[in-house]
C-alpha cells in the first residue's frame, strides 16, 4: 500500500523544536496539569482519584464517564453508545476512514484541509475527487460543485468544519445542503470537527454532521479547542453500525487510550465551560492582534477566520511557499507552514492560538523578514 508522505506533519517535525517563534502550532496554548486541576475547582479530589487509579488498560473503548461527556457535546441522536474513544483525532480519523472507505468507490474530499482526510482514502484504494475550496467563496464548499463531483460510486464525502487551515465555518443551513447531496447518493458524510466549539462570534456554534444526518460521522479530540493535546484523547461519534465497524478495526490498532488520559479528559469535559472560556479568550484576543498586523501588511491577504486557530495567508511575493517559509525560519526563527502543504501555493498557514508573547514576537519577526524581500 502506498501512502503519500504527510507534508504538514513532516514540516512540523522538522522545525518545531528549533523554532524561536512557533506561530505554526494549531492547538490552543496548552494547559499545564496544574491549570487543569485549578479549573476543575477540586484539585485535591482529582489528584486523590488519580493516585488511586489502577494502571491497567482501563475501559477498552473509553470510560463510561468520558463517553457520556463526549456525547453531551452533540444533540439527542448521539448517546454514549455512539461514541468511541481513539488516540487523538488523528487516530479517530484513521479508524473512521478505514471503516468507511471501500476500495474502488469514489470519495469526495474538500481541500485545503488536513491531508490525512484525503491521503488515507486514496491509500485505501478509493478514487479521491477534490472539492477545492476557494478564497472567493470564503473557503466554503459550494453544494452544486460538490454534487457535480459525486456519482453512483460515491460512498463517502469528507469535510473539515471548522476548517484547518482557513478557519472557515460551515453554518447549519449550508451543512444541511451538503447533507442533502450526501443523502441523494446514500453516502456517508464524515467530518473532522476537531476545531468545533472555537467559534469566534459569540453565540455561534459549528453544527455537527452527527446531529444532522443519519449517516453522519464526526471526529473530535481534546487537542485543539480544549488545549490538551498531551492527553492523546480523541473520538468518533456516529451511528451504531459505524461504531461497530470502527471497533473491529480498532482491535488491531488501539487497546485503550490510557487510564490517566481518559480520567483527565473526563475532568476537562466536566468543566467544559471554564476550559472553553480560556480557549476563546485566547483565540479571540489573538485574532485581533493578527487583524491589526495584517492591516499593516498590504502584500498579505486573508479571508478572516470565523473559527479555529489558524488562518491561511496569501502573499504577493515571488517565492514559493516552501522557499518563503524556510527563508523566514532561517532569518529569525519565525515558524509558519507553507501553503503548499494544503495545495495552496503563495500562501502560508499561521497558527495564532499560542501565548500572546510568541504571537506578537512571531508576527514582528515575519514582518522583519518580509522587509528584506522588498529591499
Ligand atoms: C483537522 C485536524 N484533524 C486532526 C488533527 C490531529 O489532532 P489530534 O492531536 O487530536 O490527533 C489535527 C492536528 O493538527 C487537525 O488539524
């Protein structure tokens, strides 16, 4: 089986530990264990329970408490029995795609997005058709263009909402139109929803495909919106037959996700409001910093993100995105991801959910480098 190298992960691995200004990261500035314990309001109680925990495999598919807390992120269609815990969203995506993709069928995936979402179906023997999201459409999928890419062989449509790298947000009316296209083909609709709950406009929540469609399957994790990537706790939420198929695959890849990760993820979701309040304060405040910076950089252009932690920034300079990002890194250690990782040349992905000091320093360092291109 051939699988394309995962560009964005390779780029991150090669640079992130050496970066002076890491403004490529997609997680909200990670919580320390101590901070999570304080947010719980019962640090002593949580620590006591952790000390008493037996370090066996624990609940194989995720503890009942964790699965119930995850189910509560969805509507009535999703109960704890519709949830399977996986090794991060990356593990959840792999399991779901392995379970849903049939070789010889066609899969339509949006692009730009996280490469796993189309490279895995391709490796599994599907014909992948790309629905390219366009800046002029606010990087939103056009249901008519989507419909035109489907046919009788289409078994799966893949979305990422909110989107990495653009921060675009598919709202409920548009998602319902996409569901209608999937239903016409009796296709599965899989959506990576790892940035859900990080909507910038107060009162806006990204809808979930698992709530809107009987063949909708959602993935999520503790990494991004909840600032807890170190827990490696993700999930799949969907209809029982998908959960069963994922379980068959999961037996070969994952025994359990670790009792300590499970326990801490449960604590975080039980104190969801406090965790999200912190995350939203960071992303909303930092996006205002990015807005002000972009206003001073006339050769940079961006469709303003509506959710998530990233923005895709297009530039008017004559360098390839790899050359620009590498030269920037070499110039002063400012670290961003080349747009080509998302099939978008002459752009880079900025991750703006880091601590404020890193963001401000990283943007200043980027400007300093851009000036050298103009000299
Ligand atoms: C869209 C998307 N899905 C999945 C992942 C993997 O996240 P996790 O840490 O939950 O495995 C990422 C990480 O960048 C992502 O951006």
